[in-house]
C-alpha cells in the first residue's frame, strides 16, 4: 500500500495571526516547501455526518486574491462534485454561481 504525507507549517505572529503558510507533499517532486497565502481544508466525518474545516489565510493575503481564491475553489468543487456524483446539471449550477460570484466581487472592488 502506498502512503502520501502532506505537511503544513503555519508560522504565527505574537497575536497568533498567520504570517506564513508552507506545505509539502511526500509524493511531490518538489523538494522545497511550497508557500501559500491561504488554505481551506475539509475532512468528512462519516460517523458524525459533518465536515470539519481548517480555513487560514496570512495577513498579506489581499482582498482581490481572496475573491479569486474562492472563485477557483468553487469551480474546482463543482468539477469534483461532478466526478464523484455524475450530477452534471448540479455541477453546472455551481459553476454558474461561481461565475456570478466573481463578477459581483470584481464589480464591488471597482466601486472601492
């Protein structure tokens, strides 16, 4: 049986606000840790039928980056949902929502 390990290091400031997020996967070809400004990880607890999440972002994550990050996550979630369930129509609805979300987000940023 193969095993893959993902290591995540979060460097905090004195107020426990993330300053840096670094991650590395054991089956990745990159020897160096990868930097990230944000992360969202979800685990499904089948016994409790609930999602457990870890959502972190560094203090240098810009608002426009957060909008792009959420848009890309929603699009990826739609693709994953389609592959897992074969529910193409619902996947397309999720993508439509994501596209509407990013459009409204970008419009709100222009107004600032």
